[in-house]
C-alpha cells in the first residue's frame, strides 16, 4: 500500500443476513486530501461510514487505516485505531444536558490523563481557532447555538485527540445554502490548518465540487465511478454524468473552496 494512502478498502463486502449491502468496494483516500463519497438513498454510504470508523465489521475484504488492517483486529486494538479518527456527525450529536465546554472536553476526559487546567486550555484553544468566542460559547448549552455554531463545536470535539483522519456524516444536511457553503469552507480550512485527511459522506453535489480532491460515486453498494468531480462530470462514465445532472446543480458555476480563498 502506498504510504500516502491513509484509508484503503480492498474488495469490502458487507451483508446483513442474506442482504448484501456492499458488494466489493475498493478505493483509497490519500493523506491531507478530501475524499467525498456520494450516492443516492440506499447506495450503502452509511454502512460504509460505519465500517471505516470501526462501528461495524466487514463480512469480507481488507480495510486499512493508517497502515493497519482493522477488518479482523481484536476489539482492544480496534479501539486504539478508532482514536485516529474524529467523527463529525450530521447534526453535531452534542449532548444537550451539558455545556459546550463539557462536550468538547469529553474525549480528553475519557482518553487522556491531562490535568483540568490542560484540558481547559486545549478546549478554549480549539474553540478559538474554529472562529468561536470561546469564553462566551463555552458556558452555553447546545440548544442555545445556531446550526453553524453547533457544527463548529462538533468539529472542535472531533479534533481534541488530534486525529489524522476526520470523517463527516452528511455535514451540510438540513442547512440553508449559505450555511452549507460556510461548512464547506470550514471543512477545507480545518484540513489545511490541522493537516488532516477528510472523508465526507454526502449527497450534496455542490459541496462535492467545492471541496473534493477525489469523488467516489456509490450505486447499489458498488463503486460506480471514482476521480475528481470534473472527471466524473466530463468523463465517459454515463452513470456518474447522469447522477450529477439529476442533482440539478449547475456545476460549471461551482468554484473550489481553495480557489475561492486565493
């Protein structure tokens, strides 16, 4: 495996009873790049996400995370590898009964031996770096935050153990177009600032064209197409072109985030 391939799937299959959801999925995600997995409902995106973060085991195949095949790892070793991945959930998945500070501090409280002072410094630093007024926001409860602020807090929590990989579950789902674009910016700014690899599960074609170095189209549990978004749109793969066209997004007028920042 190439040393730059931090996530690599080799002929991954996953069945639930007699129903095969993933049918031989193979792809790689390279270090410090953003790979976006797109596909319609029932394509297998959620199952694939759960396999990558170690919440499910594949029925067969190899699943390499940062040089280790996690497909058959014992649970204790799997838990160690899981800490290399930060998970950013669709609706931030913050605990409503505790403050923002307690939410963000949670991974360090559970998985580190840092002092209370050190934890506080790290939490406040991450909130500040992600564009939040740390002193004001840290004492609030999640219900008091806007959708965009919740995304930033969820991202701060995912970054606390300094994982090399961030996995995003439908990060723009349920957001208005303006906030969706701000989340795209945040994903790429975070990748650039923290030198992480981003794996994004999404149905948002505009987002894919804005942030993806690599786009992977899943159809019925198989990789139907793989390449840059432009290659999917302009290449010879009919399924990819049709999927993008049916989204209704005028991709010709969607600019990449890194180009927009120049």
